[in-house]
């Protein structure tokens, strides 16, 4: 169903963002700050929760105010998207 597809896309995108934080922290793949911000807020932001968890889990980018702002905006957008998917779409 459409609801399941959208929920899967949201989950996969958040996992990709979480992995990007881990790779960047481990310096296996150097990601510029602007690129990470772009990932976080890209395409109506599907990655706010993954970015927040990546920051906390890997203790990465936690002292930069603009990342905290992006995380907050991303989490709000993710929650709104989840609400819309779960309440507005029929099975």
C-alpha cells in the first residue's frame, strides 16, 4: 500500500542519514558540513530523526548550533510527515 511505501522511504532515508553521520565521524568518508546539512534538510527533509540520532550516537556535530537547528527542523518535519501518513492515508 501507499502508506507502507511512504513509511519505508522515511525509514530508509533516516537510516542513510544516520550512516552518513557514522561514516563522517569515523573519517571513512569525509563529508563537508554543508553537504551534511543538505542531506538533513533535503527534499522536504526525510532525515531529521536519523540526523539527530546520528549526532547523539556518534557524538558528531553536537556543538554546532546550525546542526542543532537543522535537527530540530528535521524532527518537526518528520513528525508532521509521519502524522500525515498515519492519519490521512487509508490502507
